[in-house]
C-alpha cells in the first residue's frame, strides 16, 4: 500500500524538469561564467537586451528560468534583436 501511495503521489506531482529550474543571478554567473551578477542587475534595471522580460520576481528576489535564459543567450549569440 505504501508503494501505491508513493506512485500515485509521484504521478500527481511530478518533479520539475531541470530546464524549468529558477536561477538567481549568482547561479547564472556560476553556471555560465558570464555575465557577472552585478551586470545582470544593471541590465534588468536598464532593461538592456530585453532581459527584464525574463525576470520572475519571487518576493524581493529576482529569478530567471534556465530554459528562458538559454533561449535568450542563444538568440544573442546568433545575432538576435539588438537593444
């Protein structure tokens, strides 16, 4: 019975995929090496490169979904829209 309940719970509440992980600016700096945390805050404040649209506010904290950041980064590397 215990395993049935565990299976039912895991089916009802699947673990989030790593791509949907919310990252802080310091995690982005650590994982990708660039841009620096302080640069990210400045870009958000100035809405540089459209980065503000990616930011999710969690209370007073700013977070960005990993998948959104990777898509944004790919568009910047491919010569996407300039700000």
